[in-house]
């Protein structure tokens, strides 16, 4: 997988539009809205690696650490080993796991 986006005939790039709005929400601190929009994106295109990573970040910010771990792990499962942003996702996953370990979870 290379982070490609699915297109529905006649619909334009719905996953990219939903992801763009989610990214705006995340930047504005609307983390719950970002999670909802990334979830919409992933319902349409479950292989959208960037949306998985970003939803993981939003979930982390809403204190849904288990959800964040699940998103980061799925993103890593889908990403090819030589995909450049893979290291960023690995770092995100490690950060959340460290928080969980400090909390004894």
C-alpha cells in the first residue's frame, strides 16, 4: 500500500475531502470532530494510511489511547516497509505505548 485514495464514480475524491476537513479540525483543536471525519474517510477507504495515522493522533489527544494504538498498528500493517512516513507512524505508536506503560496499562 502506498497511501492511495479510492474514488467513487462521479463523486470526486470523497476520502481526500473528508480527510482535509478532519485535518483542519485537528489543527483547530476539534479533536472529536477530527476523529469523526477520519472515521468517515476510513469507512470509504480503509487503506488510507495517512487518515489512520491522523485519526490515531486525534484519538491520542482525546485520551483514547487504545484506539490510537489500534490506528497506528493498522497504518503500519498497511504501509510498505520502505514507505518514508513509516518512521513517523512508528514514533507515534511508541509514544502512545510509553504513555500507557507509565499509566500501568
